[in-house]
C-alpha cells in the first residue's frame, strides 16, 4: 500500500481481487467497494446497514464523533433531520470543497477552452450581457450544465467518499461484514466506469449530452455520493457552481500562459480528497 496514494493502491487491488475486497489498514479491516453496481447495492439497496460513519484519524481528535458529518446513531439522525430542515434558512455553504471544484474548473482551462466558447455562446443567447445569471436559466443551458457535470466527474474531489461503516452485522455478496466494520465506497470507480462514460479519463462534456444536445443524466454521476449519507449540500453546491461559472464566463475569457500540451491535468491525491495541481490563469475581460 502506498500511504500517499491510497486510491491508486486500491485500484491495483481491484484489478486483482474484483469489486469487493478487504484491506487491513494497520490492524483495522476496511471493506472497499468498487464500481457502480457494488457501490449502489451497498449505499442504496442496503442504505440503513451502510449508513454508519467510519473514522478519519486526522479529524477525529477535533470532531470527537460530533457534528453531522462525523456523528453516528441517534445523534447523526437528529442532526441530519435538523440540518435538512434549516439549511435553506441559514443559507450556509461548505466553501472549501466548492472552491476546490471551482479551482479545478479553472485548471481545466485548456480543455475548457474548446468548451468555453460554446458555454459563452449559450450565456450570450440565454442570459445576455446586461443581467446576472439566475438559476432558472440552467434549464435552457444544457451544454453549460453538461460542462459542470463533466468538471465534477473529472475532478473527482472525494474519490473514496468519506469513510462509512456498517451499523449492524451485514451480509453482502456472500460475505458477512461485522457491525462497525469500516467501508470505503470508491466513488472514483463509479465516476470513471467505462460502461457509463465512453472515455472515462478524458474531459468531454459529451458524456452528459444526448444526440439532440439535451442534458443526459447518468446514474453513475455520484460525486455527492448516494444513500442515507448523501451530501447534504448537493443542491446548494450545484446551484453555486452554475452561478459562479456562468458569471465568470459571462464577464471573462480564461486563458493559460502555458502551452496546452505541457499542462498535466491529473488531480493530485491528498488525504481522502484530491486537489488540483498548481497553475497560472489569465482572466481576459470580454
Ligand atoms: C462540490 C461540492 C461538494 C461535493 C463534491 C460534496 C461531496 C460530498 C460527499 C462525497 C460526501 C460524503 C457522503 C457519504 O458519506 O456517502 C459529503 C457529505 C456531506 N456534505 Fe458535501 N459536498 C459538497 C458541498 C457541500 C455543501 C455546500 C454542504 C453544505 C451546505 C455540504 C454538506 C455536507 C454534509 C453535512 C455531509 C455529511 C452528511 C452526513 O454524514 O450525513 N457539502 N459531501
């Protein structure tokens, strides 16, 4: 195992052992789930059993099992209900992940260059230059929506989601997983599944467009995970990504000072997340 590249190590083990296997991280067994079938079977079909939150050593000393993301059992259920009911009133957002997605979006500038002009065409047609983008515009902007979907798919910000654990003894695909066992659903393997995405490691908005140019939803598009622990901020995050990207591209064209071929777009692993590589970007007023 490469401790600085867990995802890569897991992917190599998947090649050898298939979509469901156990790895010992130190003395802790962790069940790893790969591909849309196994991940959905666990998080959606056996939602209750797989709804526990597993530990992350780095943050546990700070959160100590408190707060909606790291709580379990009754505390989590109460916090989740409360947060769902009040999130809109507070209008709060989890800045860091969205900022990273935004950075990633900009980092993809060279790839976006091809898409950028088409997005700007759509912006000019639907929104124009004299008012700010509004959420209702999204329904009329399938190409822009597809670009945002593809940015989220390609940037793969939480490739292993946030660790889960089983809340009870659970039988799964012929195995018995004892209560409390940690489970890592590899969202990355779902977002890169070749059955759903023709060129899984390329940036191509066509992954989310049908022959008529309408938005094509994909059941393998789960950057916010799935099931009972699904990201609580999905609606807010998607709304903000649309408004940020359209506002930026309404007012600026993005250019890189580097030769396109020399830019390595591969997201870098960092802890349980990925971060965009460092890059320089020019904002040219339109
Ligand atoms: C691009 C932005 C975002 C992405 C890609 C993202 C992704 C995720 C993922 C993969 C999880 C783990 C789900 C699981 O355990 O199966 C998660 C959990 C969570 N997210 Fe987000 N998220 C984003 C933005 C937000 C925002 C804006 C908020 C709040 C307004 C938010 C609040 C939460 C909370 C509270 C949880 C924990 C839910 C629970 O444990 O019950 N996220 N997110």
